[in-house]
C-alpha cells in the first residue's frame, strides 16, 4: 500500500471514529484479516481517541485553574477584610 492510500484510510478511520463509531467498529470487524485496510483505519481511530482525551484534559485543567484562582481571590479578600476589620460583605 502506498502512502496516499494509507493516508486515505487513516483519515477514514479518524472521520468514522468521530462521526460514525458503530459503523467503524463493524468495518474493523469485517476487515479483521486485511491488514492493508485495518491498520490505517485503526491508526486513525487511535489518533482521534488521543486527541479527544487530550482535549478533555485541557478542559479539566482550565476549569481547575479558574477554580484555584477564585479560591485564592476569596482568600485574599477575606485576609484583607479581617486585617482591616472590614465586613467581607461590604468589600
């Protein structure tokens, strides 16, 4: 198999994994013994799954950073208010 055909099947695997995962599963089962087709389809599927997990991790990380900033902000506010004896509801 040449590189252009491999790339084509890789892209099919990626696309199907994203939009039609059940169809891709059936296609992979049907082409189980045909490594020329199955290998790039599986590689495309794996690439999509890696990117999906990475995007989820980035999303969770961003939320965690925002939460940590809010906690620090509240802590600073409370420390400031208690230091100068200001009710925190006024500040």
